[in-house]
C-alpha cells in the first residue's frame, strides 16, 4: 500500500501566512468540495549545483491568474507576490527539490453552485514527489492506450484554464488505462483527433518533424510543452502544431509525453503497437537531455527559466 504521508512537508502557505501542514484545512461545506471550483498549478523546484531553483515560476503564476480570470475567481495576490510566496514556502520547508502545488479554491459555508461572492483562498503546497510515471519510464518509455474518454468540446469546459473540475474525465482515463495494464491513456478531442494524455501534453515525431496538437484540440496550454517547442526550435527541428489523426500515433517514429509532473516521458507502444524500435528515440533523447540539463543547472539557462531559492530567505510576503 502506498504511504500517503510520504510526500508531506512541514509548512503550507495560506493567504500570506505559513501554517503547519495539518492546519491547512477547509470546511466540508466549502464550494470547492461540492462543485469542483478550484484552479491550480503544478511546478517543480530542482536541485542545482548552486541550490534549489523553481522552473518557469513566472509563467506558472501568469497561467494561474489566467485560470482565475476565466473562472471569475478574484485572486488578491499578484504574480510577483505569489512568486515570492513560492520561494518562501520552499525555503521554510528546507527543500532543494520538490513539487509545488499553488491552488486557489472557493470556500465558504453555503450551499448552491452560483459562484459569485463566494470566499476565495489561495494555498501553496510543497510536496516531496519524484517522477510521475516512474524513473524507469523516463529512461525506457511507457506502454499506453487510446482512451475511450474524450477531452471536452470547445464550447463546454474552458481547457485553457487549469481547473480542478476539468480533470474529472482525466481520472476516468487514467483509471481505465491502469486497470487495463497500461501506464497512461491518450485522450482524443471531441472531433476524434489526438489531444493529450490524462495529465500530460503529447508530441509525435515522424521523419524528424515534431508534431503536437493545437490548443484548440481541448488541451492544456502546457508550460513544459512550450519549453519543448523552444528547445526543439533551437535544435533546428521543424515543428508543426496541427490536428493529429489517431492512426498517426501508430506509425510515428517517436512519441513522448510532456508535463511538469511527467517531465519528458517517452512512449514505447500505443494499443500494444510498437512505436519505432520500441524504445526512446534519438530526438526524444536529445530534447529530454537538454530540458533536464537546463532545469537541473547542468548547463547555462539561456531562457531565464530558473528562479533561485536563496538560502536563509525570509519566510514572509
């Protein structure tokens, strides 16, 4: 059985105050409990030779603000204040590497799904969490299936928002895949084109061209996805954002997932059809190596993606 307390840390940032882990609670009558009204981010802090460094922190906090705006959730903290709060949370927990979860939730103690005027609280959680699909997956790839669950149509849920309720069908897709013996599921959009994984964006390589689905395919506009595109472009790779038919998955030379939790995870088979040679391909490896080298400070960061966590930083905003 998995130890659910294994990732626990000491302090959580709650609306300007660092509180004990066990005190970061909400009431069962909170709006978010009944109606899924939360938006969040997943961020990684990596250990580098000079200390902890948070990856693309400003971009994550900008997207958090975007998600709040889309869902009409008033967020009283600026991106800069949330960036400082994140650094403070890492430092207060004496961490050099961790997973970070900023989350904005509607709370209160009233029934009814009408959201306007409901209290809003913001938390930042530092969590000890390793490779999402496992360290072996990063090295050797994973076996996946195409899910029977699809991403929402463009006029239903706003998928540019990283909202808690948007992940309900992700749970179904992930559970279906795991119960069927796969590591993950690939979801199609409402028109039957390839969208993304249950919690990751997807890239396909064919004849040394890198393909990925457009944001209009019901995908999250991923920050790791954007990082991959920038790195690939600088490596001289041709990139095409376009609709991808399902069958193109089977004839790809290489496939991989991207995401904060998944990082860059190669895919070795889809629906038990081997991809390429059934192991991570060379272009996937090149992009993965450059991405991790920047994130972990092994090479210079040409994009300004890392925010250092100074030792002894003040634990307050």
